[in-house]
C-alpha cells in the first residue's frame, strides 16, 4: 500500500514525524477555515512544493488524488445549481450561480491542498513511526491503537474478502439485480464482520501471551535536529502568513 | 521426577463454551521439565482450547491449574505464566501484527521491560538462530506462509520461554520448512507440547504422544522407532506389524 513510498530518501523523509504531524494538522485547520482565493491558492502552492520536495512519483500522486476529486466532481454537479445567488448563465431552466461556482472552486482547492500535504506526510513516514509520533504527542492511546491496527489488518480483511469472493465465484455466482444477489452480498459483509471480530479477539490473545499491557514501544528514537527546527519554523511562518492574509485581509 | 520439576499440573479441568457441550471433561495433565510431548486428536476435540486454558486466555468452569507450583486463577496470575510459557498460534496472521519483522519480534522483549538496545539484540539473535537474518525490515503481511510461521516462532522464542506450546506448527508448511522447524525444535533445550496431525513429525521430535478424545487425554502412546522395509499405501501413518 504505502510502504513502497516510505523507502525514499528525500529531505522530507528524514524529518521527525512529530514535526510533520503538527505542521500538517495546523496547515489543515487554517486551510479549512480560509475563504479568500489568495490564501487558498497559496496553500495549494505550498502543498505542491512539499509533495515535490518529498519526491512522490507523479503516478502515485495522481492515483491518490483521483478518489478525492471524484467526490468533488459530484459537488460540481450539484453545488453551482443549488447554491442561492446571482445567476451567471442558464443551462436549460437551471441557473448556475456565481456563489455556487465560487463555493465549489473553494472546496476543490481546499481538498486538494490538504490531500497534497497528507500524501507527502504518509508517503514520507512509515506507519509505525507515525503511530509512535502520535503517541508521543499525547494523542489518546485508543486512537493511536485504532489507527495502527486498522492499518495492519485492512490487508488481512481484504484478503479474507478476496477468498470469500472467489468461493462464491467458483460456485457460479453472477451478481444480478435480484434478492439472491442482495442476500449473498449481505452474507458476505456479515461474514467479514464476524471474521474480523474473531480475528481481533485472537490477535488480542496473542498479544496478551507476549506480555502486552496496553503500551506499544518503539525501536526508533525521535530527536529534533537542526533540519527539523528549520523546517518547522519555515512551515509555521507560512501558516501564520496564510492566517494573517485571511483574517487581516492584507493583499 | 520430583515436584521441583513439575511445570504444569492440571487437575479435573472442565470447560464448555457458553451454551455448548463440554469440550474438556475432567481433564488431567502434567508436564515436567524436559518433557517433549505430542498431542493428537480429532478436530474439535479441545486441543486448542486446552492451550488457551493453560495460557489463561479461557477460564475453566472447574478444576485447578498449577504452574510452577503456583495456583493460577486470576488474570494477574497468568501474566507471570506468559513470561515463562510461549504459545505459537495456529494462524501466523494472528500473531504478527507489527508492520516489520524486527518490530514484531521485539514486541515481547519490550513488554518484558528490556531496553530498546537489548530487545533489538535479542530479536536479531533469534532471527539469526532461525536462519532468518536479513528479514528484519521485511513487511510481515507480505511474507510467505512458511516465513510467517518461522517469524511467529521467533516472536515467541524472543521472550526466552521455558516451555513452548505449539498449535499445529506444520500446517501449511512445505517439506523444507518442516525440516527447518524440526531442526530448530530438536536443538532447543526447552520443554514443549505440540498439537499436530502429523504422526511422522511428532514421532521425530517428541518422546511421548498423547491422544485427546471426548475432552480427556489418553496417555498410552509411547514413541517407538521402527524401521520400514516396505512401501504400501498410507505407509506414512502409524501402523503395527506382526
């Protein structure tokens, strides 16, 4: 899944994951709250810059941006028509409003800017390090564990799904629009849930057998180096400038 | 052997899953230091349940468990048991949960309070011992079935247990990996209890083979080496000659 990318050796890969997490978090808050196009375009530029610095291959980048933009495409189908305001032009009897178009554009830019930052973060940080960084940043243990195990077992559940899918396929199942199909899919989802629950139980048991007391320890030591400090100061400055531009309405 | 060598003493253990029939019925089992025991029995005869009861993962409905002459009843009692007894699960995917092999093997030692460096050293040595050097940074879910099994064994051995409980360690393994496993087990100075359906495998690495039936253990099958001078269908299975 993501591991293929975390073996890179860019400047961003070498940074302390704690710093990266804080920066992405603050960046996302400012971008989510911002409304002015100057600020939003700025954030998109920063996102692109970071992704370039993390040397994320273009193909992988596009692959990860497609799902978000599919969702945004749906917004474009509805928002320009349903948002009240001054009509720009008419498509048949439907009015496309200025406000609607602006709103959809804002959402598109915001989502893509945030996704670029997140992709750079995930692509440059091994999941285990990320979990430990979250832990050290005092994010509640349960959330960290949830994050960590979801990541680990998504693969196992996916394989279970493939096995189930094959087993119904070899018995001649062809999905149609009928009750039999719905029932089969319902059974499959139910089976996956039950099996995942059982597996969670067994994994927990296996962990207890190895002395698990609710803590995950990391083999890696984190330490802020000059690179980290410089990058954090730089990014913080960017975020503050964006904030000031937004709320003081400079430029 | 005297009581000092008695590791495990189960008496009159009964167990049933909620609403189900009795899986274990007045089961007795003793394990002494140095014992190497194989456990056979039909599917659903309670072998895995027995292991889970020994580890304190399931609570028996009646009966007593003594491990190293200490009665074990509560979860707290079993925390110490788990430091001395290592359980290898049937499905390696249940055992391996960390993204990389090294982190998974080091998980146990870290829980036992070892420092990072010690845990790292123990893990690397264990991997080395199992012929898995170079596997440290491999992604656990991308390993092959045999590799997963050996890495799971490494995670258990890294805790330096005195007793091993192995639940069908050979299932799904090819001949080559089975031989590796055999060599590893016979080279260990540990007591162990192995569940398996493979009589050949058990007879090579254990001294006694017990059978489980109707929730009880039958202790009558001692392993005798005998030479085969003929071949016939199913010759690999245990049989008697006149």
